[in-house]
């Protein structure tokens, strides 16, 4: 079975070794066919505390690390523009 991966934007990095990543899902409405954007937040493990708010990251599913943390930062795709 393949490991699940998502791409999203870091919205919070205030916790130690944890980043909150918002992942957008765009899909057409079943009846009206308008594109609907749904956002889900995931808590992801960030061992070196290297993620900053606004960074675009890839997260990978892993074993449960805490009550709510089941993802880890696989890579930082792009840094926030300063």
C-alpha cells in the first residue's frame, strides 16, 4: 500500500517540533459543477523546527506520534517570500 502524501502551506509553527499544515482540496460540486475549495489542517512532525509560516511543504503519513499528530514533514518545497 502506498504512503499517503499531501502538499500544503504551514499556517502555524508555534509548537515545539510540530507544524500545522493547511491542505486545500478543490473539487466540483456534485450538482452545480462549481469548483468548491475545502481546507483541512494537519499537525505534522517537524524534528528540526525548520518550517516557517507560509512555507509550502509536502507531508507524509506516519505512525501516531501523539493524540492528534499522524503526519511528518517530508520536504520543504518552497520558502515563504520575504
